[in-house]
């Protein structure tokens, strides 16, 4: 039954490894473009979005780890789960998040509108798998389009407007431009499989930029996606330098403690040994030091007149 929901892997994606670590790891590294949106959700306490987008981020990261396997996606396994299963989970999660993002873009305020944007896509996919016997990426995309259309219709019926046209024109167009460009890059690996690493990385960055710009508008934040990326790098650098500084201070303290512990209590170089070399025993040396201290104290007290003797 669950095999019906395993998306077939196109021939061009069976093995995309180029034996070049820089190119092969780029789709994984560009997943970091999602971090600005995750920080945005955390700042505004959007815990549901933070968890869902975080899960989507992890699924995509594991899928791209599978893609880096020299034996190919089909033969790869992570945590005992095969690469095609990770790919299917990534595709379903990504399209579900797109459906939710569409509802947010329409500023869904009625519970029915919000419910349709959140539930319609997974419900349609389950119905498709049960009825047709096998879900494919094309059918899954059709279900996503149906879910987006249903959300728009319910929005108009229940709220009498689409709500997407009241955004600032300049930033709204930037969101639209990022998303359209991302969907232009997305199918390109099917045409040019050897350039999967490049087009899929572009897809990651452009869609992440569109997602951030949309939610930044909804939450009233002024920073752009690229400014937020710069801030992320700056924060990461400052935290790394602080940890390095604390580590170096801890190492210095540890080395000082080791030197103190290495100082001999007895033997050559110790205070006790030095006293014995002068011809005195440790007890005599201590007695002489206490006697000298007592004499100094008595002299100070005498000078201040505390014993009734005028200084």
C-alpha cells in the first residue's frame, strides 16, 4: 500500500555524481538559504511554521546527502531508509509547504480558507494514491495546482477577496519574480541531467528568497533576503569567534593549573628543599617565618600606641 506513494525516480536522477566534491555538495550547501526564513519564524514565534519548515529543511538535506552517494540515489541509504523514500518524503513535504505558503500569501483569515490551504493537498494525494494505485511527480503537481485553486476559490467565497493585491508593489513583485524564476529552474535537470547540481541549487536559493520576502512582508520586516543572509553570516562568525576565545581561555587556564600541579611540594626546586639546603628543617623554617611576622606586628602596634606606649 505504501509503495503506491513512492515516487518513481527519473533516469537522469539515478546518479548525478560528478566526482567533484564542490559541484556534488552544492545542492546540500544551498539548503542553508532556508535559514533566514527559519530565523524569521523564530523571531515572530511562528512555532508551527518553524517546525514544519524545519522538518522540510531536514528532509531535503538528507535527500541531497543520498544524492552525493557514489553508487547513486537508488543504492544510497541513510538511517536504513533508501534514497527514493527520502526523495518522495522531500517532494511531498515541499509541495505541502508551498500549499501553506499560498494560503499565507492570500492572507487567509477565515478558518475554512486556512484549513483548505493546509489540508487540501495531503488529502488529495492520499485519495490519488488509493484510487489510482501509483502516485507520480506529475500527478502530485496536478494535485498541488488543484489545492491552490481550491484555496483561492474558498478565499473569494468566504472572504469576498483574494487579499494578495494589497502588498507593496515593489516587494510583492520581487516575491513573484523569485518564485517564477525558481519554477523555471526546477524542471531544467530533466532536460540537462548533468547540470542537476547547478539548476537545483538555483531552485533552492530562489525559492528560499521568495519565501523569506513573502513572510517578511507579512510580519512587517524591512530587511531583504540578502541583508538577512549577511546578518546570518555575521552572527555565525561572531559566535564562532566567541567560542574560539572561550576555548583558548579555557586552554590557558588548564595549562596554568597543570603548571601549578606540576610544582613539586618536596624535592629539588621546592620551598621545603630550599630551606633544607640552607641547613634548616621544614619545621624550623616555618617557625622562623612566623616569628618574623609576629615581630613585625608587635612593632606596628607599638608605633600606633595601642599598648599605651607613645610613639
